[in-house]
C-alpha cells in the first residue's frame, strides 16, 4: 500500500489526536494537541495495529489507513470514550474550581493568613485554580466546538498560558518543599526569611514561563479536514526530544529536588530526636522530694520532652507532613501519565483495546492533582474548616447535614457546629491526650477528640465536593438536554404530532417492543402525512406520503445517516450502508459495477443449489402440520450470501454447531436488544451491559473469520499471477466471481482497498443480503399460503416456464419471465416491507412545507405507513398483486413504494435481492403446496429488519401437477 497516508492516532488527556504521515523522505507528523496539562498526547499507532474496532470511532480510525488523505467525516469520529471523558472533565473542573476557590476565601478571612505556610498554600491554590479555569475549561469547550475559532494569536497565547499554569503548579510545590527544608534544617534563621519565601515563589513562576515559552513558537493555527485547529508540527525524532525535555522539566527534575529535600528533612528530624533524653532517664540524685514526685507527672514531662518542642516546633512537623502528602499525591497523579507517554513515544507500548482504556484512565489523573490538594489542606489544617463553615453557603449546608444526621452535630466536622476549642484541632487534642499517656482514658480521648474530628473534616469535605461536582455535571446535562428539547420543539411546532414530555419526549407514545411499529402507524394515521416526534431530545419528522418522501430523497443536502445508525458501526464500521460524505461517494462509485446484471446472473446457480439443500430438509415437514418457515429461510439465505460473497460454502443449514452462525445470531440479538432500548442505544451506557461483552466476543469470531478468508483469497489471486480484469472482461467472462474477488480487484483513486475497508464492505454485503431477503421470502411464502387463488396463479405462470419439471435450475431469462410472481413479491413487500423505516439527517437548515426545519433533525421515511397510504393504494390492507401491473405501477408516484429506498442512496443490491427472492420462492412452490395456519397471526417487530415475534407458520404438501 505504498503512497498511502498513515493514520497515527494519539490520545491526549481528553481527545484522540491524529497524525498524517505521508510516505516520503521528508515527511512530518502533524499533531493536534488537546491535553489539559499541555503534555504531548498518549500516542497509539494504528498503522501497525491488529486490534478490531470496538465502536464507530474505532472502525473509522482503522479504515483511515486506506483512505487517501483526510476525509470529511469530522473530528467527532476521532473520540474514544467521549462521554466518559467529558463527564470526568466536568467533575474535575467543578472540584478544582470549587475546592481551590474555597481555600482562597478561607485564607482571606483567616486570622493566620499571614503565616508562611498559608502564603505557599495560597500560591499553590492559585496555580491549581488556574489549571481548572485555563486548561480543563478549554478542553471542555473544545469537546463541544471541535474546531479552533480563536485565531492564530490566541492559539499561541492560550497554549502558552496553559503550559505556564501547568508548570507553575509543579514549581510552586518545589518552592514549598525547599521552604520546608529550610524550616527544619535551619530553624534559627527561618523566622526572618519572608523575603526568601517570596523569591522562591517568583522564581517558580519565572521558570514556569521560561519552560512554557517554546509553545509560543511551536503552536499555530492550521486547517485539518477543512476545520481550523491549533496544531504543532514536529518530525518523529523531534517529537521524542520534545517529550523527553517536557518530562524532565515538568516531572523528573522537580521530583529529584523534592526527594532530596525530604530525604534531608527526615534525616534531620530523626537525628535530632535521638539527641533527646527523656527526663525519667536523666541520672539525678534521689531525694525524698524526687521519690514523692508522682509517676504521672514524670511521664508527662517525658512526653513533653519527647515531642521535640523546643528544637523543632510541632506546627512545623505538621506542615512537613502536609507537604509530604501533597508531594505524594503529585507523584501518584503525574508519574503514570509521564511514564506511559514516554513508553508510547518510544514505541514500547502495543496498541490494544485494553491500552486505549488504560490511557483514558491515566489521562484523568494529572488534573486530579489540582482537585485533590484542597482536600489535603482540610485534612491537615482544621482551622480552614472552622473559617469555611462560617461562610453563608456552608452554614446552610451545615444545617441540612445536622438535620439529616443529628449525631454529627458537635462532632467537630467541617460543616458542623462543634466547639472549636474542645475538638477543633488535631494538634491541641493530641497534646491534651499526651498528658495522660499510658491510660485507656487517654486513648479514648485521643480517638474521640483527635482522630475522629480529622476524619470527619476530610470525609464531609470530600462528600460535599463530590456531591456538588456530580450535581453540577447532572445540571449541565439536564440543562443542555432541555435547551435542545426546547430548540427543536420550537421548530417542530408548526407540524402536527403528539405532545412531547420534557426529557423523554414522545417515548411514552411508542409503547412496548411489540407495539412499537403499530404505534408509529397509528400516530401517522391520526396526525397526517408529516408528523413531528421527539425521542428524548432528538427531533423527528415522520414522512408517510410520496410528496414528503420525494423532497427528502431528491435533496443533495440530506444524504447523511442519523446518529441512530451508529449502533451498526461496531459491526459494519464505515461500510457503504453507514458511511457518509466523500467516503460514501467513493465507495458507491467503486462498487456500483459489482451489481451489473451480467455479474448477477452468475450467482443464480448458488441460489438454486442452496435452495435445494433447504428443500431436502423441508421434505421432513410434509404433512407434518404447521411450523415456522422463517428459521429455514434464514439459514438458506445465509448460506447463499456467504457463498456469493466469499466463494466458500458455510453449510449453515446442515451444520448446527457452526461457531460462525452462533456468533452471527448473537450479534443480531444484541443489536435488536440495543436498538429497542433508550439506554442501550447510547454507546457510553451500552458498554456497561452484558450484551456489550456478548457482542464483542461474537464480533471477534466474525472478524477473525473474515480476515482469514480475505488473506487466503488474496494469496490465491497473487499465486495465480492474474491481473485485475476490466469490467468489460468481467461481464464477458463465463467464470463465476465472488463479491470478495470484486473487492480485491476494486480501486479508489488508483489504490486498492485495504483489508479493513474490504472487511467492512464484506460485512455490509452480508448484513443487507441476509435477513432483509429472508424476511421478504418468508412473508411472501406466508402470504401465498393464506391466499390459495394467488398461489395457483403463480403456479400457472411457473408451468408455462418449467412445465412439470421440478428439478430444472432457473436461468436468468426464466426469472425475467416470472412477471406475476414479481407482482406477488412486490405486494408482499408493500404490506411487510423488510426495512420498515429509514432516515436521513439534515446537515443544514432547509425549508420544508413552508417552514424551516433545523440542522440536525432526522427525517424518517416510515415505509410501513407510506405503503398503506389510501391515496396511492386504495383498500391498503387487502393483499392484491394487481396493484403492480405495469399500468397501475406507472400511474403512481415513484416515491410511493420504496422497499429498496430510492434516490442517490437507494439499495445498490436490489437486483441481486429480487433475483434471489424469485429463485427461492419459485423453487419452493414447484416442490411444495403451501397450506395456511388459520389461527396464526404474526406479531410484527419493526426494529432494524421486519420480523414476527411469534414466527410465520404454514404447512407443506407435496406439489402434484
């Protein structure tokens, strides 16, 4: 595949980044950077990967390896775990802003705000707050806009500021560690060194600006996929150097400095504590006064002496502990990100689905550092809680907590009413308890007034911040949902339809799975040919007459499939059925000749051969009573589509242990379960259900089988040394060629299809040619069993073609002569369309029926209602093949009957399907007489492909001419 651009997918802290690497000697990697901490993104190279797509994003990315240059699919396609990351960003943003703002307000009102420790905490809180306001908020906005709209100057400036605040949160921490080192190792010179503290902070911010300066020159606004982006352009070796320098400046050098400081601090505390001699061990001359001194008093003096008060103040020890915890959290949050990023930049991490999930988790840890620091402050500095709870919002929350949990009142928690003097500080209470050390009462006093208040402080603060963060995310989601709902509902107001309910829309009007299709038919019957509908906050216009359908299918601006089709991406990827834009046009143009009638007629022997296999199985059902015909037709059409696609016999009808068949049925079952659920249809929720795991396991089997067949067929073609034939040669050749042969020979822009594109098109061909055809054949046989007079008319037509010969294979010309049978098939598909509905999404605002319909609205062609429109089909519930005589057919609008869609995106394989249907139905009728099951009434299910929940029952008799 030389000359192809290679898609290299890199994960940033929130968004997957794309590298386009042309295969040339001077190529550059153009990298988009969207990390909240301004680090190089976590790179996962798809160029050499063998992972299989997990959702629509994966499928598209994997197919990029064969796409000539950037496509017009849009940057939305490049997101992994989009909803989860968006939610995490909102939670982190809320916690960072809320927590650090609370710390700054508390320090402002605190009487001890002029202490050196509070000075450093204030600087660290400012840096952490800046991370939330500048970095995380930018990524949230980018999640929504996707494009960069701020221009080149702001691109450089914002990237510079993001880097500054990221470095500052690290180097202020380094300054704090150096200050604690100075406090412990030089306590006598420490008290008057305020100037030194300010210098440390100034140096920290200057170093941050210095290290961030390269971003001003590296980043610039560039177009990608037609959208402006803020990019950085580096060669591969430059990228490795850049990442190494950033890792050194941001993590490793600060970590070494901090480690050195705390090594000296621990050594100093340990060495000085050894010099202390408890007073009970000082050799003094015993006297009566000494003997009469109480043991408890002596122990009290020992405890005071052992506490190091007089050499290293207890407050300094406490601040050292707090700083140590802050540093520990810093290392835990940053080290996975830095190490993972370095390993992937130097190509030590393989690309797997597991690594993508791990990368997503790691990307959330870095900004978590800025969210965790305020909780640490509250744990070690309880005076912050006392000042914080005096604020009006906290006072109100405190009253709510006290009412809900009366036992917590007075316990000293951060939001409670406890007495600060008796239980407000850990240090004081621990000192009080130490005076009675060695007794059980002392231990209880320490736990009750020392440890428990500290735990309450931390626990309640964390719960409060978490609740507020979750509430904020939920509120944003609800507000956005309601805004979309009101926006679209306002546009749809001129159209008739049932009244929607906020949040759920008209979901309650659709009923259960069995009533879904009938509910849609009742809605269109009641409200007319154009009906508005809201499914959640997603707008729909149901079209059930030819005029509206003609507008939809003729428009060149309504070619895209809506979001609902995304559930098929896990299986079909971006095949012809689900792709859009330029990619769909290229695929359509390349594949249209594969369905030329001169190629299709070579498939007829396969139809007949597999149908004969089914007939031998059905012979056991003669005079056996009514049974469900659908499972037999389903396996037969599967064998047909598999053999015509690959040239290999699947033998699904005779091998009931086929893993491929079991996996295929599992995929279909999970797809139907998913599309019928308002929760599972969203990929972000669906992957937490067991159906997702079942589907992934089944798809692994289907993918492995497809790739194995593709590799074998390619090797076979290469070994033969044959050159790809022209379309004229294919048409004139008498040899049968499979759909896979055509895919391997096909080319787009003079380049062959990649394995991923071939696999997607192969799966799409099998999807569209299997169950929709099985449904059409099964319902046709069912309707013929119910209408004996029509069945007899079909038999008369077949007798004129075959005579009484039951065993002759039909030819292409024989199938063309089956005019009445085709009328029967078309009438069956009018009443029971295999695809009961299909839809398109507007990419721009359009005028329709005198009103403006907005971009993003889905226009749904309800085929089941369209085919029952009384104006086009009088007495629509009556089964009458005469509706499709040439005269009747020509009198109707071409958009009144759409079993295979119409317009630019009509079914490319409709001729293939009709030939197969006529072959199967005619062969079955020549062999058997169809007998009705009078008590059976199908219960229709309208999700994806039309089916009957209770089967399609009929009986068989031997055909006697």
